[in-house]
């Protein structure tokens, strides 16, 4: 009865809105916990519905995006991947990112980087399974093909961005904002792919007219990628096997070894399916270059060495650097922004320097965050770490957003002294012969050319007989123009190899079309220390620039009177020549003839007439140059601060651009004379090097001039050995035990995956023309034919799979939430009943 009255009171109280007086009674009004649960359930379902709606909308709009990049198992790619992934997160790149990891089975057991980013392991093609060819660059197209065939991600995207690992992304890469369309991918311009214009394209694609010189970044529709990828792979294999067309004059590959076959595989594959690229030279920039005014590049591609002031960075120097796994170790920090501010008055050049330090700072920031994520201890405070964590750095590196500039010319120039006006194009030449003696000199000059920042291209004029060419091993050492050997004069029989220099220049002028306005002529036995430009030294038409050769006393005596009608215009010059192309065209033939003329004048070989210490007519070619220039009244601007012979005391304050190691020089007990190495094969013998010069710290002379002289001599000797060391790394020489030599801090095998991205000259004009509108229509039709059937199947399958996955996810989460709510409800109910019983028991005892 008591129980019944209690129930009545509860019902009555509830109906009238009164609070139940019994503390053990349970109200029919939902408790706060139940309300919270209901709210959580509602919110969860709402979020799921919104996510489903958003996914459906994205699929419907065709704007699902995915980013890919290819790497191999190794420390070299690991630190690049950490930098790229960090920059993508920082830039706010939408969609997923997949690292395509190419690993051979025997590499996986010792590989440390499996947890770096979202990774899809793909079979390694470094050693081709069919041909046995070692070419790691092919892993890129092979990895993309594997992703398309085996990754569910490929069935749920509309657009794909393909990057290289050695890039830093500064802002989101959105295909539709860059102008990408189906059938018209977006890419950067790689102008050195000259094979698109010659027999290479005619051999490897049915549509050479569609071949685009592109690379660096690829942004395309998934249907285009499905049509292209198998051909990208097969065309890469095809070009790689076509060794008869690997030469530099056909491919543009300065090594002539087929290293850029993958790039041609892409261009030829795209041409085959009719893809026509929208080429944009502003999206990507190499650190060390100056961007066009008003352009914010989205990608920094650090494939080439670059420097800011005295600081420099080259990725090749960190090939086996385990920096990812060394807690709190970073790359050497670049200058701070305020230091860059004081380096350069020109605002746009300064902006290029800022991009260089941003690249390295972002890479270091990625390493720092990675070390933290893997449990490394907190690093010690430093000024640099404080800067990386500062609001200032965050502001400087906030995401950049693309805005398409409406301009006609797109110019990207290497950092030079003064880019305020458009500078003329430059081409550099040097003459050699088919011999090991000239090969090691070529290695030294080419390495210094790459580091010097010299604008324009370089060509080796290689003088060889037909028999020598057959047996010659150094074809890949430099971009090469082959010329007939004049060592033995075909008319007189005179043996005089020095005459090959004017003969080779004349042959190049007559057989090569060049758009360069100025030609820089060097000797092979030189090391460049900086750019040699006509605008810096004032070269102009009629006034070449050169360096003083005072020992050419024949300009002042009977020799000049005999061999030129204008002896008063004879300049004692040589070594480095900067000449306008129009002057060179008039001059080259006369240079050759005057050299032959002086060489034949044996009556005047005497040292007191020529200044030749050997009195053998050996410097006839130098007089041929001076007399020919006098004949045309070319008056030289003579500069003493361009070139120095190691072993000579430098002029105060001179910043020499060239070492000319034509004479013996030394420091203390160490010395070097190129003639001592005339018959030594330094290039084809692994790890061959010259005796190491002394350490600069050992130079303690009080005489400042002597100290500067010795430091320059040491720099020259070291530069030669460094060039040889890097050459041997590129040849894949076997590991050398550190106990057998001190070639460098660490000697390692170099993976040929470093596609040699020597950008010999960036484009100076927008790529226009594309032949005709009819060609574009043909291309589009080809794409549609190639992709129509497969793309529909993949699209329908992808959408169906996507819908099923979402439905399953929604049902699974709904069931879990329902079970959770029921569980909490009954648990609360049991607690309530327990409290009610306890309350009644308490009342009964009162």
C-alpha cells in the first residue's frame, strides 16, 4: 500500500510540475547525462551525414586531389621526403599524399624509413628485371603504374599532382587554379630536352609534333594519367635502350649516358596519347635563380647547388647522410634574413636570395619536427632554432597562393651581378683533344662551371681523328661538339696541336646555330670561381674583353710588322676571351690563318722576338689571335682581375674569376704541374686523385701577399681533386675503405637516381604556338580515344566503391553509438533502482 501511494505521488507530482519529494524516485524527465548522450549521438550522425554529403559533392564536382612522389630505400631520399612532406603540410596541400617507395627485397630488412609519411611499397626497377640495366630513375613511372593498378586511392581521385622528392612546396597546388584541364596537363618547362626537336622524337613517337619539353611538376586528370602511365614506362625503357642516340647533341644530356631517358619517356608517352601541356615556367624555381618580378613560385626545386653569400648547399654532398636518424642534427643554417638584407641592393635579386634561405630553413624545420615526433630529446637552445620557431619565420613562410600572371614573356635567370636590364645570352666554349690529359682537365672545368653561376650553356670542342673517336672513353664528360683534328696539319704535315683551338672555334661557328650574343672562350686547364659576363667587364661589339699576356713581345717588334697591316692595334692578350658573336664570325677564319702563318715563320721563332722560352713556335696560336684581332682593328678591354695563375701574388682586392694552372705552382713541399700528369688516366681509374695540397690552416706566414698566394694555390688544387671525387662518384666506383685514402669526409656509391637536372638555360619566352588549333583538336581526340573506355569503367567502379564504403562506415558507427547509448542507459537505470531501494530501506527504519 505504501508502495502504491508512493507511485501515485510521483505521477501526480510529475503531472503538476512539482518536484518529487522522495529522493529515491526517478523522474521521467531525461537526466543531464541522457541529454548529453542524445546530443552526442545527434552531433555524430550530423557530422557523418555532412562528411558523406561533402564526399559526394567532391566526387560530383570532380575535384578530389592526390599527390604522389617517388623515392628509394636510402638515407638520401629519407631526408628529402621529410622536407617535402613537411612543406606540403605547411602549404595546406589538399587531398592525400603518397610516397611511392621502391625497394628491392634485400633492402627492406635494413631500411629505417618505412614510417616516413603515408607509403605504398612498389617493386624496385633499379635493376631492370628483363634487361639487367641499372637505371633507378625508371622507378618513377614504374611506381606510378603500380599505384594506379594496386592502390584503392587511385579509384577515388580526379586529379593527381606528381612531384620530385627534392622539392619544397610553398603553397597549395590546385589543378584547376593552375589551368589544368582533361587532356591538357600543367607542367614546368625543361628547355634542354632538345630530343623533342630532332631524330629522337621521330624515332620514339608517332606524334613528334606533340612532344613537349616539360618536367619538374606534373598536374593532370586521373584519366590522362591512366592513359599515359604505361606508355611513360615503356617509352622510358625504349629510350634507355637506344644507346646509339644518347649523345649530348641529340638528347641535351651533358653526360651523354641516357640519364634523362625517363624525362623523354614522359614526353614521348604524352605525345603518343596526344596530351598537350600547359607549360608554365613560373610555378617552380631552382634556388639560386631570380624569379620574375611579381611572381611567387609555388615550388623550390633544389636539384642544383646554390649559395647565399659564403654559405652553399648541394644535395649530392648528402647522398648517404643519415640526418633523419641523428637526433636534433640539421643542415648548416643559411644566413638570417637580416644578413641577406645587407647583401644585395636590388630588391628582386634579394627576393631570389630569400627563396634560397627559405628552402633550407623549411627543410631544417621539417627535420626538427620529425626528430621531435620520433621521441628525440629537446634540442639545446640556439639562435637558429629560436628563429625557426619565431613568429617572424612563420610569417615569412606562410602559404603562398597562385595567381596567374597575364604576361607574354616568362624569364627566369641565374643570379648574376645586376639583373636590372635584360642581359644578352652567353655561350662558353673550350677546346680539348681525345686524351686522358685533357679529360681530367675537362672534369675540373666542368665541375667549376656548374658551381660558378655562369649564365648560358657550355660546349667542349673536341678535336679527334676518326680512329681516336672509336676508342675514346670520355664522350660523356661535357656537352661536346666534335671537330676534325688538326694536330697534324693536312697541308704541311706540321705537328702543332695548339692550332686545334682556332680550327675548332671556326668549325663550331660554321656548323652550329646559336642565339648567344656573346661567346666566352676558355682553356681546358682552368678552374672557374665565378661568372664571366660581358656586362660586368664592358664587352661590346668591336671591343672584346681579355686578360693581359705581357710576354707576347712580338706585338712590339718585327713579328707584328710582318704579320699584320695594323701592328699598332696588336694587344698582348689571351687566356679568357669575351667576344661578340658578330666579331667572332668575322674573326675566326683569320685567327686560324694567322696562326698557320706565324707557325710557318720559323725564322722568327727566337725567344727575343716571340718571348717563347722554348723558341719553338709553340705560342704561334696566341700570336695568331692577336694579329687577327689587329687586322680587324678589334681593340680589347684588358682586365687584370679576371684570371690568375696559381703561385702568383694576387692584386690587392682582386676577385679573380678563373684559375689558370698552366704553370707549375706549389706551397711548401707540395707542388703541382699539369705536365707531370700528361700520361696518367685520372678519369677512368676509380678514385684517382692528385696529391692533396696542404690544409689552409697550416698557412701561418706573416707576409699577407704570400699567404693569399698560397691560399689561392691550395684552393685550385682542392678544386681539381673535388671535381675528380664527384666524377668517380657518378661513375659508381666501388666503395673505398677510409683507411686507404682521404678523398673526402665519406666516400660512397652514388645512386644514379639523381637524374642530372642540369638546367643549362631557363626559357626566356613563353611557350606559344603549339603549331595550330587543329593540332590541339587532334590531340584532344587522341586523348579521348585512349581514355574513354577505361575511364568510364574506373569512374563507375570508383564511385560505387566509394558509396559502399561510406554506407558501411555510417552503419558501423551508428550501431556502435546505439550500443553505447543503450549500455549507458541501463547502467544509469540500475544505479537509479539501487538508490531507490536504499531510500525505502532507510525510511522503513525511521
